[in-house]
C-alpha cells in the first residue's frame, strides 16, 4: 500500500481566495468613499463667451465690431475626495462650503433653475439699461423680491421665510430682486436695514410686516453685507421697443449683466466700442446702470488671461481680488457704473496688430 501525502488543511487552501475577496471589498469601499461628494464646492475658471454671439436683434440695423467683448464664467461643482485634494493644490480653484452655495433643503435642480432665473432677469436689466443709454424708453417692472430660499445660520434665518416678498429696504422701494442687491451695496457687516415684507399668513391672508436685519459677513467678501437669501423677482414683466433676444445656452447667474449691456450698445451703435481691442468683463447690472459685485472673480480673471484679453472690467468691490489673479498679464479696470465702462472704452486708442485667438 502506497502512503499518500498528507492533505492540506481546507482552511489553508481557501485563504488566498478569502484574502483576494477582502481586498476587492476594501477596494470597492475606498472607491465608493472617494466618489462620495464632500460638503464643498469648487470654483474653477469657466467658459469665455463673445457677448454678441449670444445676442440677436431684430427689426433695427446692427453694426459689426472689429474688437471683442467677452463675458466670463465660473465652473462650480460639488467635489469628491480626490477632486477636493486637487482643488486644494490648484491656485486657480477656490473652495466654498456647500451650505453657502446650496443651502440645506435646496436640491441641485432647484439651484440650477434659480441660476437660470437670475440669468433671465440679468438679461432683461441689461437690455433695459442699454436701450435707455441709447435714448429709448423701455419698461421693466416687478412687484418685489421673492425669497426663494434661506441659508441656515445667517441673519435671514428665523427672520425671513420662503415665499416672503420684500417690497422695501429702508426708504428704497424694491420692485426687482436686483433692487435689493443694489440697496445693500455699500453696507458692511453689522449694518442694520429694515425690510418691509409681504407674508402669507396661515389664514391665507397677506400681511405686511417690518423685519429688521443686521447684516452678516458675505462669504465672498468680508467687507460686504450679507442677508442670507436667494431671490427671484415677483410678477416680473418687461416691455422693450426693440426686439432683442439673448440665448444664454444654460449659463446661469446674474454676473454677465454688465457685458450684455456693453454688447447690445456695441451692436446698435455705429463704430467700434472697443476700438479693436479684446476686452473681457464681469459684473451685475442694475436698472440705474450700477455695476454690482460678483463671486468667483479670481477664476474669471484667470479665464480672461487664457483667451488673451488685454483688459478685464470688474466691479469696484472685486478689484483687489481680481488683481491677485492678473499676474501682470492683463490690465484690471474697476468700474462702478456702466458709464464708467463706456468712458474707459471710449478712451482706448485704436488697436494695432492681430488680436485673433
């Protein structure tokens, strides 16, 4: 009888498979954790758009321009673990707490829709200001600033509610959402402002109440006052004597307003507003022509540099932050009103050489 070799223990034969399985499971867990969104948004340089490519004018003569007017955008997205680390190491990217960018209870789709609504109102204000500067008599109306969401742990938390309609700030009437933004310009943290608010009661009846607000510190600018709400215009309406349409192609937010205004003026004015230069810019626009502060200005300056813009127009409040991204490669120009921007462009000497990308 031949002796058989001893049989290996079954547990020893199974251990390689157990180890491989454990490694696969742990790898899957690490991958899942890496792909999970962290409570941060990253702000990175976005699209650079030739303004007049988005503007269509019907029924009146338009004029071609030799120069370029660009509006600037920011790419904003929630970050996973690896993306967060990459953002920390990238000097062109800024991080923001998720609750500031997208308040609790606000879905991604609601945030996207709100940005598109802000863009629509910015377009209408831009058309209004441009036509007013060109001697027309356009009309732009609304019935107050509708509170769309309230950010937790801000001055608005507990003082204002979703669907409140703000109709006055101090002694200033609020017709459009942008009017409230304009009313806060120049007010820093700690300043107090009394808001007159129309609020729907539990009985279904509207009531007008007074809400005192002490402004907090804006997350994008420590010297700028902050309420902590996102806004839409209640009962918005526009009536313009010239047929102007702007197709934003799903770009949201209000910060292209100033550049839309300049682009429309350029299209409807004989001659060349930029004198052949390549000019980029960013800033909100109010009905009186005031240019308001925006977020993500550093990223927008980086984007302007990438397309070879010679000048970038920015709101006064964003000027210092814009300089940190200029790197001596682009001239930063601060503007307070649309008239400041027009005066700067009018003073530019005729461009020489080839300014194509």
